[in-house]
C-alpha cells in the first residue's frame, strides 16, 4: 500500500509540474516538457518492475547473510575456523607445517571476494562481499587451495602467464580452486554447524 501511495504522490507532482510548465512555455520549452515527461514515465515504469528493491529487508544478524544460517561467532573467528578445517582436510604444503597468514577486510571490494598473495603466503577475505555463509566458506576454501598450489615464484609466474594469455576463468589454477572448493564446501559447512559456529 505504501508503494502505491508513493507512486500516486509522484504522479501528482509530475502532473502539477507539467500543467504549470505548459501554461508558461514557448514551443521549445514545451518540447522539453514533453521530453522530460517521457523520461519520467519511463522511470516510473522501470521503478514499477522492481518493487521489492524499494522495500526494506528485515535486519539480520550480519549484513551478508541472506539464507537461514546464522553465524554464531565473529567473522574473523569463522574465517580462521574454516582455514583450520582446510589444513586438517585438504592438508598442508609439502614443505613446512604453517597455515597461511589470514586477514579479514570489512570494506567491500568492487571485484574480489578474497585473494591470496604468494609473497607473504597471505589470504585476505572480503567478508561483506558475500551473500551467504556458504559463499563465504567457498571463498575461504578457494583461497586456501591457491595457498596449497602456488608455492613458489615459478608457480606465481605460471599463474600470471595463464592470466594474461587465457584470462581468469580459464586459468588452470582458478579452475582447480573452484573445483576443489565446490567439492568441499558442504562438508565444511556441516562440520562448522556441528562445532556450533553456524546455526
């Protein structure tokens, strides 16, 4: 009902504006009035096709959660828990037993959900870029796979070469990370739920 009232107010405003403008306008100005009237009608039609975007969603426990699951620990705690799970289920690199350095960014990134920096063996996760806990978990596993597979400068050079020649989506390192993340995300979510980290 509120949406219908808002549309009615907008129409009333436009009609009053058009009548006043038409009464005082020359033929050039009337052309502008017609032009802006058409633009206004098109705007109303476009706005009318997506009424759900105008309604506020109920506030959730965390801004990036849109499914029934809820995060029961902090975002940083959850990211670290999934990294720990990866080290136990996907293994550690052949040389060294350290898990990667991990940081969480609360600032949304325009393009990335996460990234792995080979030089510091560092994973960064942009937690507020995710629509669900499942997507967040997938990103963490994806970046952990990069940690396992990009272990040397030679690997990084090969990754960069593929990136330039065939692009991000066809890059074998990205294909591997997407595939492994997709295969393990359900098991990880199940374990996170059993440990009481998600509802």
